[in-house]
C-alpha cells in the first residue's frame, strides 16, 4: 500500500511540480487548497489547483480559512502596526495556518506525511543531533527563514520535494511534463493586501492615518507626515520632505503620532530584545554557540550570541548593524541549520 502524503496545493508551479515528484516517488498524494479571502484572484487559484489535481488524478480538498486568518494573522498585523511596529505575518501564517491545516487533514486521512512546494531542506543527521531545517539553496532563494517556527516534531513528518531544485529547474521540469502553470508568475507582497499595504492600512486603520510631525532627534519639527502606520523604522525614501542631509526614520511614536528622523548611525544596534521566541535546541546549549542571526528575509546575517538578562532573552551582535526593525523576525542559524528565532521587540 502506498504511503499517503497531504500536499498543500496553491495553484502555482511549485506545488504542481511537487505533486508530480511525490507521485514519481510512489506516494499517494492528496491535495489540499485553502483560501483566506474570496476574490477573483483566489477563485482563479482554486481553478488552477483543480486543473493540476485533474492532470495527476488527485483528490483535491478545498477549505476557506477566512475566519481563522482574520483572527490569527490580519488582527495581529493591524494590532502590531498600530503599535508603530512593522509586523511580518508570513512566518506566523506558515506555521499556524498553512501547516496547521495540512496536519489536521493528515489526521483525517490517516497520512503520515504532509508536503509543500517550499524551497527548503530538512537535515536529520547534523551536529545538533535533532531534526532541523538546513539551508542548501542560495540564501536569497532558500525559504528556511520563513519556516523557522516549524518544530522538529513537525519536521519529522514534512516532505519538501523541491529541496534539491532551483526555480529555473522547476519551471523547466514543468515545461517537460506540459504543465500549464510552467510560466505562471510567483505571488508577490502580502497576500491579503494585493492593492498594496498602504491602501490596506488606509482602509482598516483609517482612524490612525492622520497627519503628524516629522521631528529631528532634538524634537524640532521638520515637516509633516501622512500617518505613522504608513512608515517603517529605517525608511529614508518616500518621506515627502526635503532635508539638508540624508535622514532615516529612527523612531515611531504612535501615541504622539510623531516620527523622528536622524542619521544612519542612530539605527545601529549591537543588542536586541526578542519576544515570542521558539528554540529548537535548549537555551543552555545555544548560549555557548556562535550563531548567525538574520533580522530580515533578505539579510545574509550577522554573528553573535544569545543571552538571558533576567527574564529577557536578547541577542548580542559582535558588530553593530542597522537591520533590526521591531515586528520583524530574527531567525537564528548554527552553521547552516535553523535553531530558532523570535520577533524583534
């Protein structure tokens, strides 16, 4: 009897090729598609998912997770933005929405495994002696950063069929097997804000989108901003004012609706506090390791050590950097292995 695997089917080329590869390896593939809002785009994704499922003779289950997504992701995004932070909802969604659904379906269907079309690898034989995500792709393409919240217990039951492939190889394989999605563009930006995050915030945080002051680090008024939720720490473009020197946003005060502008040096940090932390290796072991910390998806990372200061867990960089934005995720690596992470506070 073939082993069952529950595959997340998005309607794109990655999950389509993942279905093909899993079948080729001898698995019984059951496809699951979910939507978090009802739009023409999501309807098209469902239609494409069904066409892919039909091509490979797969059963496709479709779910609407609009309520769960609103409660766990959108509410979080809006609440954190109101605090003057720049939340990154995707890692939370991958763990608490996407993989949560796949594992639920696995229990229903009696499947041992779940799978997705992520570009990520899993290591079961590593120096940490546990099941961990391992970076094997070019760091800007690898998706381990987004999946850092997946625990070793979950990873034991996850398959990533695209682990050894690059995007160009996936598209070429899709052409060879005559998949209609071989040239389909990748989704960009925040999925629940296709019109752009500023328009989304103007709609849902209208009461907070009010003009306020740009000030310098001494409190002198420099000009007027359009509403603090529309800006992010470290931003220097799109401020709408002229200054004698290049200025960056160094502080956002939601109570005063005030944004402070200063020099690049004002953004430099060698220590940050973390919250909502997930560690895949005990802290007592991690604290002795030199770790690479990536404070954003595009970052190649900075070395340092994890420490406890009272009840706080902090990360101490060996060298200062200006990449740490409250609300973003700091993902920790030992060598090429994902050992944990948290949200920059």
